[in-house]
């Protein structure tokens, strides 16, 4: 019976916990040891492996020895002239080198994402009306500018859960009170009382909040089922009203259309009403009571390690949305003739 120059080590019992959970036991294996092992096999010696890894030969040897201790097998047969794989080492290399190659490739891809041209996939969330009217029309130009970025736009009026919805960036409206996210205001959010000229001619427009009680109002129901209150700012104080309405919708575009059709007064966000106000299809009232503490925000979870595709999208959308000029109160001139011909606070049954 012959014995090898380097006697094999007798295997020790595998702990029950490791037998029960191979994934958990794999965490105990030194990744540095696996990398050192792959480098030695690839380069053919510990010295050349050390040069490739940029560390000392002794560090490579210690990493491999630690790996052998953790695996409880001898991976190399070492002499003064050569380093060869044992049968166990050959089997281990065959099973793990592909995985290490994939890890290296993944690291290189992450570097490319940070340093190369923006590319990859973005999952974007927005409220239905804002996403349809503001975000979606800009996506064509964004894709033309960044052709290697793909977009998945989700329109939903429910609050975004970044984790469970796997959302990268969300557009939110109103007031931001969530300290767990980064919220960058793009533009202020204007809430304007709007009606059609036909409604104004038939019913007049209120000049005070109390005057709203005598008018037909159109309400919006939120995704939670609650009817949204109308918000105002009077003498620096926030006021909320829940006007009685004969028409209520759970879609902001339907509220807008009802106002355009002359069915009553609605409180609309500026981005939704601006075009119609500029063309004269809608008129506004009580603009002096419009609240000024809400905004349209672009939100994400962290500033750290932000991929270039996210930075590109945030910068592009911020610039384009601000350039669209959705400020309805400063660029819409009042129509004096209409106000002198029609009683501003006149109402009819």
C-alpha cells in the first residue's frame, strides 16, 4: 500500500446546520479564497496569481489555505517546482469558475453603468393625470436622447411603494411628508377654480369662498374612495372645503371634461387646466385664494450610488417640465369685458 507525498486530510463531520442549508454554509466560504484559487489555476502558480491580483504571494497562499480549511479538502498538490490540482481541486474549479466569471462580468457591467453612457431599464410611477399629460409626452424625446434606456411607465393614483412595486423613480403631487425618500420639487402645484365661459354666462362666478355654496361643483374621488377636499389659502391660513356636488368622478380628466362641458366649477391642478385657460375654453376665479404650498415632485430612495440612467432621467424631466411653463396665474390675463357684463357673484337656481 502506497501513500502520497502529501497525505489527504481526514474529513470531519459536516455540521447539521450546514447540511440543512447549503446556502447558509456557502456564506462561510471565503470569496477572497475562491478568487485566489481561480487566479492560481489560471496563472499556473501562486507567484503569478499574486502579480495578477496585486497582492503578496503569502496573502494568496493564506487565502487558499483558509479556503481549503473551510472546504475541508486539499485543492492543490504543491512542490518546489510545480502546483497542480488535486481531483477535488479539479472538481471545485469546474463547478465554481463559471460563477466567478459571472460575478466579474456583473462588476464590470456595474462600472459601465456608472461610467459609460446611460443605459438599462427604468420603472417609473406617476399619478394618472400627471403621467398622461406631462410625463408620457416627454418620453419620446428622452428615448431619442438616451436610446439605451428602456422605460416602464406605471400610471396609478395610489401612493407608490418603491420596494414592493420595484419603482426606481416616482412623480408625486401635493405636500411631501415622507422623510424616507428624496423628493425634488420640479414645479409648484397650482390648484385653480375653473369653469367654462358658458357656465360663467349662465351662473356667474363666486367672488368669495362662501359664494361657492350657490354653485354647481364637480368633485374628484381619490384612489382610496375619499372625495378630495378643495384647498384654499386665506389671509395666510389653509382652508379646506368639501362642496356639495351633483357630479363626482374618480378620474381627473373626466373632471376637466365636465368643467369644459359647462357642468359646473371644479378645482383643477394647473398642469391640467393651463391649456384650456390659455385658449379661453376655461376661466378661473378666486385665484387670490389659490394655495401656494404644494408641488409636483420627482422622488427616489437615495442619492448614494445613483445609476447614470436615473440621473439622466431626473435631470431631463426636471428641465423639460420646468421649461413647459405650467404657471397659469402669471400668464393668463383676465377678461375685463366678461366681468363687467356678468355679475361676478350672480347665481341662479
